[in-house]
C-alpha cells in the first residue's frame, strides 16, 4: 500500500516472449516475513538452548498397534515384577513377605512351643513346650486341647484337670530324657567302633613298597617334555631390572671437574708432605664437661684361650703385643715419657712429704726443674721424629711434584700454551689438553666457550711450529689431531674461521709472490699439514663447503702455478695429489689438475726428448731446465732400490749432504708412487663417459715412451698394474637419439560446430563439462545465499540480546529509583519528626 516500500526492477531492454517474475519487489514485506519466521524458529531455539524439558514415553508397547491392550498390561506387569525381583525396600512393610531370623520364621519363633529342660545336657535345651507353658503360665482354651495325630481328624475332648496334666508332662519329660540317653550311648559305641576300623585300615594304607618295585616305577616315569623344561628355566631366569638414566653432557662435565679437582687437591697435599691419615688420627678438642661416653671400639681385644702341653699358650699373645707396639711407636714414646716423668715427680714428692712436711718450697723448685728437663727431652725426641718423617716423605713429595696437575686453566695466549706443553712427552701433552677441556667445559662457566675457541687457534699455531722445525715432530702432530677434532666438534664455527684464516693468508701470500716474481714455490710443510687436517676435521664429500671448497681451490692453484725445480717440489706435489684423491674419494669429482700433474711427473722421468702423442701443461714445460728431474741412469741404484713409502720428512730432510744413491732411491719411490696414483685415478673415474679421452695422454706415455725394461721388478709390477687398469675399461657410449614425441597433426580447415544453448554464455567443452560448470555455478549461488542468511541470523540474535540487556538495565534502574524514592520519603519524615520535637 505504501508506494515508498515498492521497488521496481527495471530492465535494460525488453525481450519478446520472456516472462518476468520480479518486476516489482516489496522489501518491507519480505523483511517482516523473515523476522516473523526467525522469531518462531531461531528465537525459540535461542531461549530454550539450556533447557531439557522433553518427556519421553517409555511404556512398553505404547506405540505398537499390533499388540492388544490386555497383552500390553500383562507384559507391563511382568516387567515390573521382574524389575522388583530381588530388591527389598526397607520402608515398604505391607508386602506379603515372611521375615526370618537365622533361617527360622519369626512367626514360628514367637509361638514359643519348646520346653526348657534344665536337667538335660543335650543340644535341645533352651526350648519350651506347649504343655509346660500351659501348666505354669495358664493358658486359654487352645492350650488345653489334646494333640491329634496327623493321620486322623481332630476330635473335641473334655478338658483335663491340672493335676493330670502335670503328671502327664512329667512322664513325657522322663521318657524323652531316657531316649536322649540311649541315643548318646549308641553314638559313643559307633564312634569307638569306627576308630578301631580306621586303625586297621590305616596299617594297610601305610604299607611301603619294596625298593626294587620303586625303582621300576621310577624308570616307568615319563621324561619331561622340552616345553616343560623351557617353562621351568624361564621361571628361574633373572627378571629385568630398571637401569639408571643416562646423564647429560653437563652432568658428566660437572662430575669430571669434581673428580679432577679432588685429585689435584690430593696431589698438592702430597707435595706439601701433609699426611691425611695423621689428620684423621688427630684427637679432637675435649671439653671439661665431656662424659667420654662416645667412644668406639676399633677392634676386638679378646683372645682365644689355648693350651699347649698342658700349659696356657702365651706366645701368640706376646707376638700380637709386639706388633701393636711396633705400629704405635711414634705415638707411644711421648706418652711413655710423660708417664715416667709424672711417676718420678710423684715419687719424689711422696718421699719429700714423708721426710719433712715443712719443705714445700724446696720440693716445688725441684719439681719445676725436673719438668723443664723433661720438656727439653720431649722436644728433642719430637724433632728427631719429625726429621725421620720428613726423610720418609721426601720421595712422596718429589713424586707429587713431578706428577702432572689435574686442573689447568685455559691459556690466554700462544706463549702460555707453548710454555705449558714445552718439554713434555706426547702422552703428557695429550693429558694436559684433555684436562684443560674437562676442567673448562662450556657448561661449567660463562666465559669457558670463548677461551676454548681461542685454544683451537693456539693449538693450530703450535702444530704449525712443530712442522717448521728442522726435524719436524710428525708423531706429535699426529697425536694432537685428536684434541683438535674434539674442539672442532664442540665449536665448529670457530674452527672453520681459524682454518679459513690460515688458508686465506697462504693464498694471499702465493698471489703476491706471483705478482712480484711471476712464479711461486710450493708452500712449507706446515701448510701441507693444515690441508691434511682440514680433510680430517670437515666433510669433503659436500658439493660446497665453507672450509673444504677454499682448500680445494688452493690445492688446484698449487698444482698449476708452482714451478717444479727440485725433488722436494715433486714430493710436495705428489702429497697434494694424494690429498686430492682423499678429498674426492666419496664424491668422485673430476680434478683435471691431478691428471695433468701426474702426466708431467711421468714426463720428467723420461730421457730428454720431445713429447709425441700427448701435451704437457703448466707448471711443466716440454723444453727447458729440470726435464730429467726423476731420471735414474745408474744401474746399481736401480738394482739396489726397494719399494717403500715416502716419508713426509723428506720435504725438509734433503740437503746437499744427501748421497747420490739416496737421491736416486727417492726418485724411484716418487715414480712408483706416481704409478699407484694413476691406478687409483683409473679406478675412481672409470664411470665417467669421457674416461678414455681423459686417460688417453697417460696411456700413450705409458705404452710408447716409458722404458720399462730398465726398471727393477717391483717398479715393473707397479707399471703393469697401472697400465692394466687403464686398458681394461670398456668404452660405454650412449648414442645420441632424438627424443620421441607424438607427431603433431596437420591443421585442417573444417569448421567447428558448437551448440549454443543460451545466448551470451560460453558453451565451450563437452556436455559433461557444461554440467560440471552448471553445478559449480549453483553451488556458488547457494553458498552466497547461505552466507547471507547466516549473517542475517547473527544480526537478529544480536538485536535480541541487546533488547534483553536493555530490558534488564531498565528494570534495574526502575528498582533503584523506587528504593531511592522510599529512602527519600523516610528521610523527609524523620527530619519532620525531628523538627517537631525541637519545637516542643
């Protein structure tokens, strides 16, 4: 009716034949319908959200139309009796149930029909009969009736007099007593007879079988089964016990530090000559009020009484006393001297008193002089004992001084570490480094981590100094790698920084020398040892590593930029080749510098002539000096050579004083090592597709240019094994084939007909695709509608909650206003009354 609540949906253009449904909309009407619907459904659920007032009818067969009403009632009654069966309600006493006491009905007990017979000792006493109660306590007509037998009907008789009843009762009681006596006698006779029979049977049962029969029976016993044996063994096995938990690294470090500190304290005590046993035996202070009741019997002084030839044996006792006296000589001498002095002074005092009772002053003076003399004697004895103890303790003190301390502080500088390790054996140096790590574990103090990180650098510097000596201590260096490895595992970042710093300095020095002189020499033994330590401390199989990769690049530069001028350079180069093979043993990375250097080493072992079939690369030259550096022409040296490993000390050990024979033997050892490296390279790179092309120069040199016949037998074996390793590899090339693809069909110009169902919509795809898209569109539309309805529901609930809050607030304000109004009226009345009283 309101034109402002009508919404007209205009269309852009009219289509003929299209029916429009929503030309005009009524948003107000639809909104009121939605609110009404939510009030009837959603609001009702919201108000009853915490209520459970629903009744469920659980009567049997209430909604089952196939059962008749009578059958329903019968089944319900049976179910009710079944539920109540076995239950006793203590408050419902109207049920027809029989109450019992000790298995007897209370109704029968209350009748009191038994007779109490005080004369009988049987189990039946304590009961009263009906006749007795009738005779003594009177009774009604029921008690004066005569008993009727169970088989006959009861007949009424005349009542008997009191006297007759008592006589009859006495006769019956006597008769019952006699019957009980006879029953007791019969029972005793039967028990005696049964005992006699049992004794006769028992002798038959206890009869033992002879041993022969028993043996036969034992033999006839079946042997136990394997399963039974295993079960018995399992029963006697030890059960598993819970073990202690494993300690953490911090707990182990704390325990190790405490142990070392205790050992160091013991060493210092021994070095000072303090005996721990004397400290323990030293008597503690005894107060004047001490009752001396805290003593402990250290040993049992009792002796076993023994006789020998009819006399008491006293020799054992004397020997034991001598042993005790010898053990306690040092402590007993002082006490004996004191006792003797006391006895002498006491005896003299007694004599003086007996001689003259008035000579007190003289006796005092004499006793003081004697006491002074005794003190001097005592001091002399103690000094002698001390000198003896010092002489005995001197070897212990010297041993303690020569012993290594158990606790060490981390050296703050390289000089401190050097002074700590100088003059020590290898084992002592390892012990010192181990104790430094244990006493200064990072978990024990805050600054220990930085100190141990510095220790790694100091130790590297110390190893480098040992390598640069005239006689390098390679054995010491080999042992010091273990503490280096432990420190590297604890602080990998600091270790990598230290080694990178050393490699960076070495590479920088080599570049400076190349810029100045144009060529560089091989580094010293310390740098070569650092390269070897790098392969021990860090993984060399990684594709890229922050320490190993720079070392790899530095070694490749050494093999390409350092000139070969002396025999030491050849040894250093071959050592670097061995390191290369160790670095790439797992990753099998191809190193061209390694192959080129081995080719050059073989080239300088040949007579001076031009290379044919292969090319020599830098640092080797085809023409010039040092072309025959490894050539050996002396036949005697060739014959006397024996294959042996090249020691690394040759790098610094070769001098001008070295004989020609030793030099030739070293040349031959280098050549044998080169053959072994060629063999290892062939085994390492055999999986490469270009293996034959890589090894072709080496193969040409070995087959065409090496004078094998001039070499000794051991050298020929090395040569043939290397050549065999190169020739046995089969070529395995995979031919290049174009990738197989599905042929692309030629484009055709036949028009593609697509069925158009609705104008303006994309109809690409098959029918299934169209149905799928239609379902997706419907799902999207329904999802939007559901989200819109949920949003409206939430808004409706929020409005309802707000209205409830406002109603509660309004009611509270109204009540507060009423209370304040009533208080104001009371206050006014009280003030008016007060004013009225004031006027009066």
